[in-house]
C-alpha cells in the first residue's frame, strides 16, 4: 500500500506543475496580445501620408514661406504701388494657404518645415541688394519664376496625389496660384518698362 501511494504521488504534482505552466504561459500570451492591441490604435490614429504626398506638402510649405518672405520684403522696399499691392496679396493668400496646409498635414501625421529653403532665402538676400525700380523688376521676375514652379508642383499633386484630401486641397489651391502667375507676369512686364525708363 505504501509503495502504491508513493508511486501515485508524482502524478498529482506533475499535473499541478503543468497547470501552473499553462496559467503562466496563458498570462504571457494574454499580456502580449493586450500590448499588441494597445499599439494598434496609436499608429492608426494618425494615418501616414504616402511619401510623394508628404514631399508635396513639405515643398508646398517651403514655397509659401518663400512667398511670404519675398512679399514682406517688397512691402518694405517696393517703390511702385502695384508692387506693394501685389506683395500684400501674396502675403495674405499664402498665409491663408499655409494655415490650411498645416491643418491638413497634422491630420496626415506629416511634420512640415518652418521656413523657406536655403535657395529661396538666397534669392531673397539678392533682392535685398536692389532698390527702386530695379528692386520692383527683380521682385516681379522672382515671382514669375516662383509661381511657375508652384503651379507645376500643384498640378502634379492635383493629378497624382494618392490621398484624396491632399489631392482635393491641391486642386482647390491651384487656380489661385495660376492667377498669381498671371498677375506676376503682368507685373513683370510693367516693372521692366519702368526700370528701362530710369
């Protein structure tokens, strides 16, 4: 009897060990699953924009900063009323577009630059060296070039952007930029004539 009772004792303790291991393993699996679940909503809360869409938004932000910087300079140094009026419109319109872009980028998890590119800053520095009608003409030329680039950038995004919101914003903003380009071209022609008379 004693032999039988000692031979049977390991069976209950083995079952207890297996049960304890199962509970521990189950706990590990459950905690792993819970942590996996916890990470999903965090990444899903701000869907990442496609690389091309993200690049477009960053380029658009830098372009707006360049327009605002050049516009503010023209408000200080411009000699013609038309130049100052155009510059004010550039500052106002691009600030409005930038505010819309900031909200759009935040909703897509995209961090935008906070200033113009070094190239654009260099162009603004060159403008600072001009005065009078020479400044007016140089500013107008700068605006024609900048808006040609901006129109191309927005045309591509309005056609090819993967994200529907990004595509819609590019398409909505494009006509304003096209109008700016037309105005800049007219301003460039007028300031060129005035600069030649000097």
